[in-house]
C-alpha cells in the first residue's frame, strides 16, 4: 500500500480539502482508498458524508481501546473507505503518552490491512492508497502518522509565512527519521492559488527554486466549489465535476499515480 500523510503544522492551508478530494479522485481512478481522519475536528469525516456523531467506532477507539482498525472502517458514497474521527480524539495525547512505544500505535493497528485474504485464501493488500489527514500540530497523533507512512504531502499557500512553516516542517521530518528512516517529503502542493496575486507568484517561484523536484506540478486554485462541497458532505468531484477544483485534484491524482514512491 502507498501510505500518505497530509500534514502541515500551519492551519488553514487545505490539508483536509486535499485529503478528501485526493481520496475521491483516486477512487474515481478505480483505486482502493482508505482515508484515516486523525484530527479531532473530524472535518474529513464530515466532508466524506459521514456523521461523526454516529460512528460506532472512531480512530480514538482504535488507538486507545485496541478496537481492530477493520472494525472502524465505514464506506463513503464517494467510493473510498473512511476511519472517522470526532471529539473523542481531543486530548488523546495525554492518554497516549502513558503507553509504551506510543509513536507506533497507528502503524501497529494498520498491519491488519496487509493480512486480508482473497477468495482463494491468499494474502492481499486491502488498499492501493491510505491517506491520513493530520491535525495542524506536531502532536503524538501526527508523530504516529509520520511513523506509519514514508511519504508526506505538504499542502501550503503561497504566502510569506508559509515558507517559514515549510522550513519548520522539513526540519521536523528530518528529526523524525530517527524513528522512521524511510520518511520523506513526497511532494509540496500549492493550494488556494490565485495567479493574479503577485506575492503568490513570487513565493511559488521561490518554492520551485528551492524544492524543485519535490514540488507537485499540479496547483490547486482558489475555487468556490471547493469551499461549497464539504457543506454537502461531498468531494468536489462528486459535487461539481466540471469545476476547476475537481479538475485540479483529478490532475493531482494522475500525477501521484505516475510518481515513484
């Protein structure tokens, strides 16, 4: 499986939007996708059309109460599966801190995804892609995501302070390589991009200059349909497939599929 964490320590940069719409775009490409919501706000759960208040099991149950990950999976109408989150995830760091090897709890829970038998009784991968939507902080939850994955996708706006945030996150990823030597930046994704904005263009050029090979060619534009879709519990592709937002995330999915891990 290709396990991807969507992370940025800065809030409001389009992490959840990217997690949900990338999951949907990959599912429309006939890929088997699991979205894990690792944010107590549960926005990725809600945006997937799932009532976070009605979850039988959430990711908090998996991490704290040893509920099997497979039991927490629910299906979305968009064609991908979801392990949802809600308020039960709030303050979970304190509880996790009491557990040995607390950085590896999610990774351990995800091992069951490698052991599903097919109709012939042979092991098969449960999913082509697992996408983890992280909270905007370097918490134990985010560290769990970083330990469970090898590739981090960093959404960011092309603003001055975003450059500082990207530098901080890059340093964090380097430090976490002590726990996970395979951890690396899979790609930096420019989001909420307005080509009419001079500063955005300047920052974009600076990003390409400094990060070249790890910049996604796809740029996610500012698009009203991207903002409207979550209110309907839908991805932008299902809400308005002809919008520029839907086109951009479909392009991102194509780029990711072609990309070497």
